[in-house]
């Protein structure tokens, strides 16, 4: 997806000067290892500070007042006028994205659905959610459609179904993987994206029919799961009363991740795929990744390829490389899971904890969400700046037919940042996310082990894990920059 997004951003540039600025060759100001050591030192220092302040009233307050709760599957659907308008608008935007894809211009830069879905929805909504809370669950267009059908035909789409109690997060993780596959390898066009949205809509009806509306849109619809996790970082929390009224309250940033202990191990895999999916996006087209396959793995299977396709071995080799890419994408969260469980096993031994490995993994799972979020942010925020404004002109001409419905067809110029600003902003975001995760993990450790000393000791393996993730994240971000390659 990064290749397509970069091309989209470049195509949106007003003049050659802006495009040249965005794709200008750039070399890191200092060697990468200095950034890695600096980030490691900052993490270790933050760990020491957290350990000292774990005895403070702030940490005591978090440990005492934020109690783990179960992941309730049911929540009333907002029925106030304002939220109904938002629900109708979200359904209308979904319908417009499908219609423009099916009947509009095939030019992805002039069609509303490509920019709206990939830029505004996939990038913009998560970043807004981190600021204002999980508003998506109140305007989810697929749930709005299911709620409307349930009112017309209650037996077809029940709110609660017997199978709903058994639904974990497996379907959400599978759908998430399918989405990332489409993003990276689907080569979407406006029409194929429209068909993908229709297919996803059909899946929502089937899921709601089998598991019930409440359980499905709590644990099965992956956008809902993804955005709910991000919304738990926001300083604003929202809840729905029995009469459908939405109320909000302010809270300390990020502590929403401590509000609920995950009830299913599947959520741990989902969180880890939030990490690995974005990391794989940055890695899968890099030179080290290609060399790993073609220089070290392909020679092992080359005789089989020559035997299977003696006339066209290169075509089969290319397909094998694609299969390798797809398999690596599916395996990526389980590779992260192995490192995560390894760190937790050391945590158990050092702290002499009484919880099982599964319970310990569930307790610390949501502390990784800030890292996953900053991975997403550092990879894509520049594309949101450069291409997001294009939606202003596309709303006036959504089909690419030369309309100017709202007088904005000539507006929406891109915003470009210089490469030095982008790189150092990425470093800052990566470091901030890991520091927050170190703090959250320590608060969880205080709850689990109920001892400052045991909590401090238990977090040494987690600190090593955070250092490893920090180094890996910075290294992946530096790959297109390390040799002075174009930033785009």
C-alpha cells in the first residue's frame, strides 16, 4: 500500500517543486546506530523513572481505582437525533464509495472512493479516534444497516444469539489479515474496492446472523475492534445508557487501556497483528527482505522450481515469492507472539508470579496498543497530510465526471514536510509510544504482583522486549532513507 499511497500523494502535488521536495534523496543526519542507542537509553531512563514514581500517589491511584472488568458483548445502540444523523451519514458515505467505484472514473486519483476509504477512513479516523474517543462504534455503517434490518425482520438478525457467547476475536483477526493482504497485494482499483466493500458488507450480515448483532460488532467486525482499542487511549470516554443516550467523561490519557482486562486470548493475537501488520508493510518491499528470499531461501528450492517449470522458471519463482510474502504476513503476529510469550515467561520466573502464562499475557496485552498505534502513525501520517486534503475537491466531483457540486473542485492542495522533519517526527512518535507502553506495563505489574520490588523485577524482560521493538521499528522506518533513497 505504501507504494500506491506515495504515488497518490505525488499525483496530488500542485507543482514540480512540491513533488521534488517530497521525493528528494535523504540521508540520515547521523548513523542509524546512534538513533538506536539513544532510543534505548531513553527507554531505560523512562523505566527507571517509572520504577521510582511507582511509589507515588499517581501510580497508587491508577492501581487502586482502575479495576479490570470483563469485555461485555452488549451495548445499546444510540438512538438520539444527533447520532441517528451520524449513522445515516456514515451509511450514505459507504453507499457513495460503492457507487463511485462501480460507476465512476477508473482513475484512482479522481475517484472519491479510493481517497475516502484508504486515506480518510483507514488513516484519518484512527488518528481522530485517539483524540476524541471511539465514536465509530456509534456510527458504524455496517451496524447501522444491521440495526435497520433487525427492526424490519427481528428473527433474521437477533441482537443476542446462542453462539454469541462463544465468539472470540478469531474472525476479527482473519478479516484484519485479509484487509492487510488487500492493502499490500490486492492492487485495488475503484471498481475492485467497491466490490471489496460489498463483500465486506455481506460478511457483516452473515456474522450478525450467526453470532448476534451485539457480539459480532463487539468482537467480530475488525474495524470496530481496531478502533475501540485505539479509542481506549483517548482522554475522552463514552458510554451508552439503556435508553440510547450517549454520555462522555474526561479521564487521564491512555488509562482507558487499563480499564478492561481482555477476556479472550484472541485479542492478544489481534493486538500483536496491529504491530506486525504495519511492520510487515514497511519491510516487505525493502532490499533486506528481498535479499533474504532471493539470496538465502530461493537457492534451496531452485532445483524444484526448475523441475516444475523448466520452460518458464522465472514465472513460477515470482509466484513462489508471492506465496512467501503472503505466508510471512499470516505468520507475523505469531512470530511476535513467540517473543511476547518468551518475555512473559521470564517475567513469571523473575517475579515468582502465580498467574498462568495465558493470564499474564492477557493482563499485559493492551499495554502494547500505544506501540501499535505509533507504528501506524509513523508509517502513514505524511500520506494523510499530502493526500487527505484532496477529499475536499473530490466531494464536489465524486465520480470524476467534471462536476463542481460544492464549488470545491479546485481546492484541496497537498501539504508536504521536508524529509528531516518527517524522520525526526517518526523517531519521536516511536519513542513516545514505547515510553507510554513501559508505564502502562508497570502499572499492570503493580496490580498483578502487588509488590513494588516484584513489579520492578518483573518488568526487566518487558523492557528488553520494548527495546527490541523500538530498534526494529526505527530500523524499518530508516530502510528507504539509509542509503539516500527517495523518501517516497
